[in-house]
C-alpha cells in the first residue's frame, strides 16, 4: 500500500550505483514487497536467496521472479529459492505479513543466521523486540517501506505506481547502498522509534477505518471523516508518548490528499477472508497507549470491533 513519498536523505543514487558492494541477501517472504525487492536486488547483481514454502521455493529456483512495474518496467531475473536458510548471508530481509511471522522464522535457524544484519519491513512496531530476542547474535535494524506491490501468482510481482521508498535505521548502510543502486528511493535516519511510528501514525488510522468500513479511503473520508481525524490524533499522541515527533495535522493533510480509491492491505486481507494485521497495527497502538496512560477511545472502539469479527 502506498503511503507517501520520501527523498533519499542526501545519499545520491548515482554514487550508490558505482559503490554498492555485492551482498549475500536472503529474503524471507517473497510476496509482493519481498518479491519486488528481491527482483530489483538480483537484477542489479546482488546474490539473492528467497526463503519460502517448498513448492514456491522450487518454482523461484527454476523460473526466477517476474516483475510488472509502472516504475521499473517488465523483467524476469533469476534468484535462488530455498525452504530454509542453509548458508550464511550478510543481510536477512523479513517481508512476511505479521500474522505469519512466527511460522516463517522457522525457516531461519539462529545458528545459520549468526551475526547477519536483519531488516524487517513489517507493519507495526512490536516485531523488533521479538526478532532481537530470537536472534541475539544478529544485528536487527529497523526499516519501513512504502510501496504498492502484490503477488498475483508465485514468482510474479505487480508493482503499481512509482512509489518504492525505504527508510532504514543506522546499521544497514550496505543494504541501503544496494537498494539505491537497484533503483529504490532510500533514506537512512537516526531515530528508530520515529522511523517506525511515523509510518504507523498514518497506517493505523487508514487501515483500521478502511477495514471497519469495508470501503476505500474516499468513502471513509466522506462518511467517517470525524472518526478518521480522531484516530489520527489519538495515534499521534501515542507516538509522541513513545518518543516520536508525530504531527497529527500533517498526517491528516496527507490522508486527505490521497486518491479516493486507495485501499489498505488490511482491508484487502479482510475482504479475502485472510487473517488481518489488526493486532500488529491496532493492537500495538492500544498496548502502547496503555503503557503510557494515553486515552484513545475511538481507536479502542474500532480495534475491539475488528477483534470481535469472526476469524
């Protein structure tokens, strides 16, 4: 889901194209987001292994990844497919859904991963602590991505629009170089908390309201504008309590500038009958609010209603 753009934080892409070193990169969860990044990295010369279920891994190993992108064009690139990490890597990109994270991590034994850099590009904030506990020898570095990418079939990626913006905390500079050389917009910023909560401060209101309403952003703004504005204010207050410099007015302005037809990935999952990330997104906001004593009545009402829906 696209959520706005960002610059490259002063790091010129042309410089990165010539200076990026080859990395051994494993991508856990080669769906829309993971598949797009894996394909871009592999096309630019990185050594990419995609970790997936055995049938998907075999398909990727045989046929590679095929991308159809408004920004990057159409291309197919070979990658290595494996159902578990079986050799050391420099970087592990974690691009699963939060709902399948625990099961997916079984494909990554801690003793094989060792001291690699682990970069999760997941929604929410609570996965950071879980990954650091599971992989104590690794360096877990926060990251976010803003992109509209889907997986219509195994090994196929559809990227809509021009947005492909990655933010990384310090510690993953070689990956930042590689992603920029591959064509993504990349920024490295020093504040992990701000990096994660800046995204959640927009994502949570949009995802919760579009999912509850079963409608894209335009009808939500028209019919539930007060609730949307209230959730933006509440999540920003929680983000500030967590130490982020959240600006509710800027988030509201951005949310009202987006296309009427924009839908959240949580809404898509709900409509498809798949598990949703309500806990990783809305639940995380409530738990942080409770820790800090921040009152979030509208957010709480919506999250509790979504929790009560049949699985």
